[in-house]
């Protein structure tokens, strides 16, 4: 090849695709034991890398009881209708979910 200015060279670096990551930081409950007729407040917190938190899904015993569409809407109130034990789960939603 000629060593004059007739040739242009550029280098392309290809890296792994950066995947979005959503993490549930915490799920706090206002109480762990209540009487029937009372309610509890759940407060969730999530964080995101390479995406944004766009809301939350609150589940009790596997069933969704509240879904939000804003990161700032991270509180849910649950009032049980029968005596028993309840397990809560928080799903953090992100863009493209």
C-alpha cells in the first residue's frame, strides 16, 4: 500500500452487550403480626443499572394485589380478609418489562 494520504484506517472495539439489571433492595412491612381487621403498609425499594425503575408489583402468597407504574409509587397497604400467614414479594419493574 502507498504510504501517502490515500488510505484511512479506523479501529472498531466490540464489547459484551451491557444488560439492564434490576434489584430489589428492600421490602419493609409496618408490622409482622396484626389482628383481623387491621392493615399493614409495605414499602418497597429497588434500584436499576443501565435501565430505570418504572414501578413495582406487590404480591401476597403469589397473587398480585397492587401494581404501580412509577418508581415513586413504592407503597402498598394490605388488609387481610382471613386469619393465617401471608408471604409478601416485591417485583421491581424496569423499562421494557
